């Protein structure tokens, strides 16, 4: 088989597997999130449909997909229907360079992290289009908040990742994992604890999750930029949110937690275990901390995360220059 054709088939198979992963992840995380919320609030969570409520997310999904798509008046039709598509489908590309295992990568590119950071901006674009085109004041306010929040938290997140790139001397995600050891004290989190903390806070802001969910603040903006979406349109936004959560968790596992490397035996199960540990953290803090005000949200970034990320990157560059 021709090499180019083989690569094309590999990418198609990888994309299909990623779609299955994204859908399965959403179903699992809906159940996990509701159970964790119930546990924290001293209630059982789903328990009626299926054994201990395990079939509840599937029933919710079928109900959501079967709902009628209501379209408000005086909207921009093209942008209104394009927004949820842009929210969901570009995320598929972002999973391709992730090294899930030693020989389990959808697309081996030398600058994998650049691909992820470049296409990650489509999520914000979809929020802008959704809020602007829906002819809704709450949607427009949510879109404006989403832009401000994304621009703010992308900068310290990128700087935190750059600190690891400086150490490894590579933008290749597989190479970054290969330079880490199998034991926890050999992972980048040990030598870059500040970068890990900055990235952890920034990923919550980038994914618009509570307590940083200001673009969708229900108490103020109903549902923010996707207030006017129902049925399949809302489902695509819903899937993209959990897909972005999983993506930033995989990147966290790759850069700071050793990726697929683990004690005794390396494998893809370590990548998934570490990523879902980060996912659990994201869910946990949602039901632990109250929502911050929008000025507090931006102050956390501009007054704390950004200066700390600059100092950390500067010190990393100096140390790497000294030891090289």
C-alpha cells in the first residue's frame, strides 16, 4: 500500500476512534459528575434508571437528541447553525497528536503542541458566533465574556507549557513523554510544580468550568452564548465542553504526569488514568467553590497567573542556559 494512502487511512481510523471516545467520555462524565455532585451535597444522585443509575445518561442523551430544534426570530441563520459545528468538529483534530501509548498516536507530527494551540481557538470563535447570531442579549453578553476569559487564560497556559518545552527542547509530545521516567519523582510535575499549578488553574478558565463558568452563568445569563440552542445544537456544545475537558487533561498528563509511563509497566492505561484524575479534579472543584465575579476572574489571571508564569518561564530559561 502507498505510504500516503496508509497515512490517510490511519488518520480516518484515528478520527473515528476519537469520535467514539468523545461520545463515550460525555456519557461517562455525565454520570460521574452527577454522582460526585450528589455525594458532595449528601444525596444519592441518579439511582433509578439501571443499576445505581448507570443507564440515566443514555436516557438523557436520547431525550436531548429527540427534542425539537427551536429557532428564534431575526437570527443570522448561517452563523447560528455554523457555531455548534465549529464547537465540536475542530476538537477532533486536537486529539490526533496526543501520544496515548508508546505506539498509539493518531498523527505523529513534530510540532504537536502547536497544532493543539492553533486549533484550540476555534472554540472561542464558536462562542462568539453563537452569541452574536442568536439575537439574544444574554447570548451576546456570554460571548463577550467568553472572549475576554479565553484571551486572558490562554497566555499563562501557553507559558506553563513553554517551560516544559524549554526543558525538553522539543515541541513533539511523544518526545516530551519519552524524556520523563516511569516513577512519579521522574515526571515534570516535580521539576515544574509552579507551571503545573498555573496550567491547572488556567485549564479551568479555558474550559469555562465552575467556578470560572462566567460565559454560561445561569443565575445571570440563563445559559450564556448557547441560551437559544436546543436539541442537536445544544448537544454539540455539550459534547464539545466535555471533549475540551478531556483534551486539556490529556495534555496535562502528557506534559506534567509522564503520559503513558507508569510504575512497573508502561501503557495507554496510564494516560487515561492520569487524564481522568485531572477530570475528577475539574468536577470536584465545580461542586466545592462558589462562582467568582467576572472582575475577580480576570484579576486572578492578570495579577497572579500571568506574572507567575513569566517569572517561572524566565527562571527556567536561565537554569537551562546554565546547565547546557
